[in-house]
C-alpha cells in the first residue's frame, strides 16, 4: 500500500534564465566528476543561520545480480509494488516533499534530489532540537552547482510519512547556505557514495533509503518516481514510492538498464541511451544522467545544435529558451529515446514548457518555449545529456540501488497534451 503525505504551498520558481544557469552549473559540476566537498569559497551573499549507489546491507555500492545487468531491458514484474509512497509537489523548477524531523517533528519542505545524497535542513526554517536530536560534533559541507550548505551533523528521527519513519538518520543542520532562499533543504536520494567526504571523520553516511532498508521499513533499496505534466503551480501531481514501484501509475513494463561504467556519469544515476528527432540522429549510445534536480532536458552543445536546426527554434532573448512559432510547433516531431532496446517517445507537447506557466519563468503567455536546452559543454565521453524533470514528467522512473540500475515505463501522461 502506498502512503502519501500532503505538500506545503511553498514553491521554487524563477526566471527561465536563472533556471538554465542553475541547470548548467549543476551539470558542469557533475561533468567534472567527484570533487572534494570541503568548505566552499563562494563570492556573493549567503545565509548565516542561528541555528555509491545505495545499499544499506553494506553502505556502499552493490553489484547487480539481476538479468538486467547484462544491459538488456527487463520488466519489473518481480519487483515489490507500491510499498510506501509520498506525494511530491510540482514546484515549477523541482519537486518537494514535507519531511518531519525530531520528536515532536518539525515539518520542513525539502527538494527531492536524485543527484545528491545528503539530507539536510535549516536553509529557511530553523532546526529545532528535540529529545531525539543528537549532535555528533562532525561538520557537514556540500557544494552544489550554484549553491552550498555547511553546518553540523545531527542524528535524529526523520518522518517522511506515517509509514516511513527512520529512528536514527544522519542529517545536516545548516549554519550557512547559499541559493536556497525559498526552501528548507534537500532530501537526498542519490547514490550512497555521493556522501563521501561530506561529513568529517566519516567515509560516507547512510542515505534515507539505506536506513529505511536497514531498519526493515522497506523491503529493498528501490525508489519509484512518478510525476505528471504541470497544469498549475503547487499541484499534488507526483509520488515517490520507497521500496517498490507503484504499478497503478504505469502503462508498460519497466525497462531497466545498468548504471553506466563510463565516468563521470557512473558516479551518479548514469545511463546510456540513443536520441533521435524526426529523421535526425542526435546521438547513438551516449552516456549521461537521470536527475530530478535538473529542470530541463540538457543536450551536449553539438546535439543541441542539431535539434535546434531541425526544429527551427530560435533562442529567445528574454528567456534564453528556444522559441517556436505555432506553425513550427504543429510540425514538431517526437524525440525518441532508445534505452535498453526500448523506444520512449517524448512527444511534441512534451517538448514545450506549459503554456499556462510561461509567465512564471518571465515568458510571453502567447509564445511557445521548448524545454530542451544546451548543456553548455561539447560532446565528450561520460556526460552528454541530462534527463531532467521535463523528461521525467512523461515517464515513470525507478532507481534501483541494490542492483545498480535505472528503469523507465510509460504512464497515462506520456502522451498527454496539457502543455
């Protein structure tokens, strides 16, 4: 049975140019590969506050043992179904969930991020010490694409939903943070080895998914992610399923592919895929990552240029996004992603920013903007695309830390025309 929690009304929105800049900075940091997470040297303002791919059986990466580790697609019929889910609120740039910390719990609105693995609070709402809070005395430092946080590690009770309670979870409590003005922190559901070097005196720390498994709250290290296209800001239109997949949300088997062995994508939820548009091949067997923390679909510069020429899109001076006319939109072809031998179709409607939300990103309500953007880096092995949430809104995704694989399936919204 899925377990859901209501979301708060706080949104994370911004001008399209800010979204593009954040997405590119995040991607370029990932492209550089694993870096020390020590105290960052940032210019500009920050807030000074008063206050491996998972596997908890052995905190670190587990070798794949399923048939899908061969690289061929496989279905999800043997996986647990719909064990425990929480709603995720569409916040225009990313998705958020409300998480309780402490006993009695204080509710924090956290970004759901498959591209980072530390869970932390305190960017906006102050951390409240309760009877379950334990200060370890260790420091925490994590640098993101355009922001950072630093502070102290606490061990505390974390409540994701009534059925998802972690008794002793490592969390960061921010004393300083940058670029988290409208949010309390992050729920990190990325690979466990992304915590390496983030907490002093510790090699790595268990993620929330690791601890849910080790405390027998969920049966396996598997995270199912369901989003649907945006129709209004703050809508309860997403769901996270911990320990299984919600089969009621999918309209096909889940096709799994192993995490790539090509660096630097291999250190994230990295996969290999081919992409075509109409009769144009953008890429064949290239490597990149799947990331809920990235808003757009990012393609390496050369791939993006082929796409731009094929669509006829023109870079809009105001938003920085590709802009097409109504006639060009009507002639827009599908983007085809071949993953594990299975073709996933991103329709013309899926390639445009929701027209009802154009004003939110500083656009013209009468204009049509594309959600495919330039990665800001030339094609090179190991990092040539980012399937961000513009992609993930159209497909169910499953992040399997035990078998080191990522899976996709179609949903009732794959071919929706709501944008």
